[in-house]
């Protein structure tokens, strides 16, 4: 019988033939270490999206509001993060973070809207 070693701590693994870890702790520690970079990237993007969504929903209480770029920047809004783009037949481009959206108008002004 072959002595298999835990992929995380090198302890002898007992049990099923296909078992790779000596405990749930080692399995979780190993997978967290291996997936650390991709999970951090996803976590950071989700945090930015969540912050943008919160800013839009706080500023857009009525469902349709105009605000300035400065006001969005001051609150920490990041224009690089959004979930979808909608282009109208007239050529307007709406950027959405889930159901909260914005449209760039003249003079550094934005129209904030909410999908119903």
C-alpha cells in the first residue's frame, strides 16, 4: 500500500484512494492559496461595482436625476466599472451597473436612470 501525502502539510493521508488532503482545513488552505490571485481580482472588481451601484442609487432617489461629473467623482465613482452597455437607435449610450444606469449629457452632466 502506497503512503500518500497531503498536498498542503505533507502528513500521511488515510482513507479513500483518491483522497488528497488529511483534513478539511488543509483542503481549504490549499485551495485558498492556489486561487488567491483570481479570487482577489474578482473580489476587487465586485467591490468597485458595489460602490458604484451604491453611489448611483443614493444620488438617484427619484428614478431619474441629473448630476455633474464632479459630484460622481467626489463620491468615489469609477467610470471604468459597469455591468452592461445599452445603445439606443438615436446613438445614445447608457452604461449600467445592474439596474442603475447613467447617460453622458452636455457640459459634464449625467442623467441617472433606473430600470424598472
